[in-house]
C-alpha cells in the first residue's frame, strides 16, 4: 500500500478514535464502531482489512513510527489552521 494511502487511513482512524473517546462510557464502543465503519467505507476497505493493515504495520516499527509522525504532523497543522480562523 502506498505511504499516502496509509497516512490518510491512519489520520481518519486517529480522528475517529479521538471523537469516540469523548462519548459517554456507556456508548463509547458503539460510537467507535460507527466511526470505524465510516473510515472503512471512505477508504473502500473492510474493517478486517484495516485491522490487518494495522497489525502488519505494528510488525514494522520503523514504518509505523514514520507514518505516525506524518499523521501527527498533519493533524497538528490542521489544528493550527482551525485555531487561526
């Protein structure tokens, strides 16, 4: 899979996880599942495919850290742009 595709998917996963983490504890898992389903649909991948991709990346720490760094930088830049408005 191309690096930019991984970055895009992981960015969406991070945003989904962040949004779900703010949900009430009683519905957090359900909210997380809904967001993950939206991520899978957006990227035309099954939830299992996303999980397998993440497991594969976990086995390649250098690649994982590189992708995570790009994702975090991208999210930080987006946050700064929003705060400047």
